[in-house]
C-alpha cells in the first residue's frame, strides 16, 4: 500500500503523490471489494476486452472520470456500470491505495494505475453489464481465491485484507 488514509478527490491524491518521482503516465482507478449478503467476496473474471491481466479475477471498478466529483462518486458509478441497477450498493471503508504499473494491451503504453480500494456490500441481483470485459462474477470466501488466479492488484489488496482480518 502506498497509503491507507482516504483521499476524497484528485486534488488530495496529487498532494499525496507529489514526492513519488518514479511515476510515468498516471491513471486513477477505483475498485470495490464487494461482499454479497452471505459475506462472500464477489470478484469478476476479466474478459478479452480488458486492458490487462485477461483471465484473472479482479474487484469490480474502473477509471475515474473528470465528471466524478469524488472517488466515492466514481465508485458508485462504476458499480452501476459494471454490475447493473438491480442491486443496491453500499460503499464502506476505504482500504487503501496501491501503485500498479502495467502495460496497456490496447495501446502498449506503460501506465501507473493508482488504484483506490474500498470495501462494500450489496443486496439484490448483480447483472454483468460489460460481457466482453467481464466474463462472470464469482462469489467465494476471501481465502478461497488463489494467488495465481488473481490480478496482481487484487492479490495485493486481498492479502492485505486477510492479514488485517477485515
């Protein structure tokens, strides 16, 4: 984790990152470690249109847009865009932020993804709204996901959650 205290918007995030000289092109992403009503962690399997780590499980989320007033607003928007309107989402605690440097499969660019992770719960029905980017949703106990089947960022944050006994 590069930090665990919540920042609410891009201005606060830039202040946090100002001393990090190694960053290349920066993009900001929000993800939610979403738990179903039975307490199982819901991840999605990345499909062929994903930017990277195709075939790996990842938390639901995506890029922050200029129109998002806060990172929590971005998280709410992403949950609806990816998992539909038939579920009621509650975004809970901020988990932390990581820097995940990746090569974009579509552009070839090296990007430092600053990933802001939240914990959340939902009620209702999840609908796969992006079938080319998400093959399916998977519901499991946190400890039942294996390192080799997770995206690198998902593994790092999930390990943190398990170690902290969240």
